[in-house]
C-alpha cells in the first residue's frame, strides 16, 4: 500500500511569506521608480527643427538641417518620452546672421524663447551644434505679360467687335533673379473654339515655369471677347490731298473714293462719313517725281470698324502751277 506524502505546515507558511515579500518588493520598486522618474535629470536628446518667419525678400535655396542634438534638463518621465517621440522647436529665420555671402542661425541665442516649445518643466541647457547654416537667396518680383493661346474660329459672318480682354493681362512672378531674367512672358493652356457666334468667356490655366523656388501670383486668367454678326457698309468721300505747296493746284481722278467697311450689326447705325479721314500725300510725289499715282492714307477710322478697303486703291493726279 502506497504511503501518502504530507506537506508540512511549516513549508506552506514559508511560501506565503515569500509571496508577501515579493509583492512588497515589487510595490516598493514601483514607488521608488515613480519617485525617481519624477525627479529632474540632465541628458542629451535629439530635437526636431521647424523654421519660421522667412524674410519676405528671401527664399530658401536648400532645406536646412531638420534635427539637432541638445542637452535638456527634464523629469525622468519626459526624458523617456523624448526618446520615443522627439521634441520639436521652431527657429526664427528673422534672427539670421550674415558673414560674407553666408547666412547662419545661432540656436543657443534663442534658447529662452525656444524653451516655450517644450512642455512641463523641461528646459534646454544648450545645443551641441552652435551654428546652423541656411542657404538664403534674394527673392525678386517682376511683372510679365500673359500670352493667350486661345484660338477662335468663327461661324461665317461673325467676328469680335473689340480686342480680346485678358484679366489679369499680366502677373507677378517671384524667385531668384538669375532664373527670372530669362522669363519674359507666361502662356495660357491651349484652347481652340470652333463655329463661334456668341460672346467668349473662358478661364484658362497658366503654364507655370517648372523651376524650383519660382512662384506666380495667379494660376489662371479669364479671357472675354464680344462677338457680333458683321455686315458691310459703303461711303463716298471726296478726295483730300495734303501737303500741297502754295501756288500749286492738284486735280485728282477720280474726285471721290469709295470707303468699304465692316462692322457689327449692333454698332452699324453708329457709323457715319465723319468717322473716316482718308488723305493722299503730295509729298509722295515731291520726294519721287517718277510717282504717277497717289495711294490713300487712313488717318482716322471708327474704333467699331473692323476693316476698311478703299476703291480705287490709288488715284491719278494732274499738277497745275
């Protein structure tokens, strides 16, 4: 018959005391750790950098360093947190210094303001990198015209009654001077309209230069044009010869010329003979006595007239002294 093994009461009591001791030791360690973490220590850690307040007349030619080592005085809690998630500071570019053609920042001179970036009672003692170089260039601005790439094909008998209007017709472009010197204009995207008989009103994107650090003030422009159906009109106007010397009489053949013009229907009734000043210049003959015909010169015409033809295209003349 097998004998049963009995656990002595003394062993059970001993195990219980060990468990109580271990629990007490654990709690004591936790309390000690919490007290230790609440105290401040000085340690080295990495800090992320954000740059702000770039001067309006400057631009960053190259991205500066985005991380720096610093000696920080902080609680144990924060020091552990900083190892996991690095703290962040903001450096003021308005505080830049210049030596020769080089720009730099002295982060240690901004410590008082930078300590506001850290939470709790953490403070920056010093940065281990005392100079941060930044590549700044002069930011210049100039105005350049907009070149429209809009092509309009009209329905028969229709046309613009005025020039196309681009808004804005010029834009500001900014960036390094060496890059801007070669940019003389900016073009819109291409667009072709066919069989147009109504007013044009389109928005076209601008083709921005694909250059680093070059910016434009507008991304698009609006192009408008008034369209009308055109018709033809005619006037007979007496021939007028200018610059005729005293004592000389000019007889022209014919004595009247026909002015043929085109204008939109909406403006057609506004046009009269007085809107045209057509002359022939005697100096053409005086400067070249081989000239046997005088050609017309359109000195004035109405702005609402799109084209003018003159018949005949030249006149004969007789000089009498």
